[in-house]
C-alpha cells in the first residue's frame, strides 16, 4: 500500500498543536479530529482481519459559519496527505430527480486521490522527465533555427582521394555542436522566453466532453484516453509556446510515460479507501421538517441516498470500484433552524460524534489577527511590502479592528472570522491604492488610524442598528 505521511510520531496532542498554528480556539473539535486520525493509524497496525471490523467514527461539527469547521478538516487532511473533498449537501438530489447523484462525491474524492498520487509519482521521475523534455525542446529549437551553414556544405567522404582523412571526420557534425550549445544554454535557463513549436497530446476543450458520446462516467476524460479506449492513435496538436511553458507541458507528458499508470490508479484507490476524508458541509440544509411538522420528503430522500455511502458501499467509477467502508465522513452545519436530531435516525447513528463549536468574539478576533502563521495581518504586510510600504499593526489598532468586526457580526449577521476579511479590506483600501506613491513609507495602524479609516463603516453600523 502507498501510505500517506507517517503519523507514527504524531500523537493527538501533537496534531492539535499543529492545528493551533493555523486555527484559533475550537479545542474540542481539534481533539475529535485528532483522535479520529490517530485511530486510523492504530487500525493500520492491526492484522488484516481485525482491520476489516474497525470502522471510522464519523463526526458532525455544529456551529455558525466562519468558526473554523472546514479549516480544521482541511488542515488535518493536508498533514496526512490524505484525499480530502468538501461538498455541500444541498447541491445533491434524490436519485431520479434533477441534480447531482450523491455517489458523485466518492468519484470526485477518488480524482483528488489520483492527483495526490500522480504528483508523488511525478516527483520520483522529475529529473528523468526534465531530461527527456529538454531533449525535445532542443530539437524543436534546432528546427526553428534551420540548418547551419556547415550543414549546407557538400558532405565529405571519410577518406579523401589520396586516402587522407577528410575534415568531416576530424570534428563532430555541425548539428551536434549546435545541439550541445543549445542544451547548455537551456540548462542554464537562458532561453526561457524563446518561442518554440512542440507536439503535445490533444485534450478535450471546455464543453467538448458532451460530444464524446459517453455517459457521465466519461465526462472529463482527455482525448488521449478516449482514443486508447477506441483503439485509435493518440491525437496530437502543435503548440507555439515559450520554452518555460514547453518544459511544463512536456515534463508532465514524459513523467506519465515513466511510471505505471495502472499501478498509480491502484495506489490512489487504496489511498482513497483507507485515508479519504469527505467533508459534507451544510448538512443542516437537508435536515428539517415540512411546514406541517412532518418529514420533508425531498430532503429525506437525499439523506436516504447518502446513507449507503456513509454506511459503506462499493461505488463504481471509471477507474474501478471504490469501497467507502473506511472513508471518514465529517459533516458540518450551522443548525440555526433545524437540529441534528432532525436527521433521519439511520444517518444520526452513522455520525456518533457531535461537537459544538464556539462562536467567535472580540478576544478570538484579536488572536486570529496575530497568532496564526499566515494571519491576515501578516498577509497584508507581505503584500504591501512589495511596494515598499511597511505596515505596523499596533495592539490598540488590532483591538479596535476586532471590536468593529464583532459589532458588525452582531448587527449585520454572524459570519464569524470571515468578517475580518471585509473589515481589513475596507480599512486598508486607501493604503493599498496609494502604496506605489508612498515611496517606501511606514504606516502605523493604531486605534486613531482605524477609527478615521472606518468612520463611514461605523456610521453604517449605527444606522443599521436603529
């Protein structure tokens, strides 16, 4: 089995510490996800027969938008290099109705797994693929340049009329010399912007897949795969691109020739089955009752279609069957109107772990602005530094930003930490606009600066509150 990153040294506290670098608070949710990941590692250490009987404990995260539900699952998946897919439950419909079939989420998850394994395989053959790609680019550049004057001269025979060695036998052919010169310049990166004509595999263009005559299982296939299916030659096309672009295109094609595609697919299917994470957002949108208090038939239909996927079933895909017995499902929803108890009992039973996430307030916003490795304030500092402008966020300024964001959530609607994006963008709009003309200035973002820059925003909140 091609396993993801080894978690043998990562205990649940260490996993939580990793998540703390990116997400503020929500300790219970982090603990639940960390234990779920550690249990996967524990299961993989058991005998094969014992593994079959141990199923993941699926999780429901309950909390308003913007409190970190998706980010916790996404960061956890990236740590484990596991196939991770976020879907919205409200986008799916009951079988037989217009909309997406719930099994498509498993097919999409497998595509994520294939991309992960493909990238790993490509890294293994990167050097060989680059060498092959450079050889093709050199030949393309030679064709573009045309024959050298030496190559236009009449060919010499190995021996002259007097039996003396002819000049052509004393030095390499002119074409080889030019090839070596071009290769040397190419390896040094001196030809990156040079235009070159190369032959690449033809791909299906946007919208063309509908004309392929295939069912939904074949939508998105490239033309080379469809050609192989039909026993036809792989279609090729000419592309006039820069050397830098040619390298990327050719390296991808050459890399895929250097590893076993079927083995890659098998590894991806196993990675998806054993380590895949499906994050089902907005599950509260399919939980609820009709106006007369009875069950909502359309919502219940989606839940019943979802049930076998969550329970564990074999889903047919174009690459082979994917078994969902050991895929971890993490559902999330605000549940403002409905409750997790409004889900059908069978679904509730398949999500035994419920975690209530905390709403975010002023104190949490200050931490979000300062603690994470890639906090919003650090992002703005890096962006504006490219124009030579240094942003200095003062503690009283951060407090004022957090206060306004918290107040906006109360007045305008609670969208959690996402409110900070809008507040900061409005706060720094003028600085961002004038940055190229500030001539390497320094901007102190203190309480006075925030109040002045967001005076109109504060007034809008006052009017709305009334």
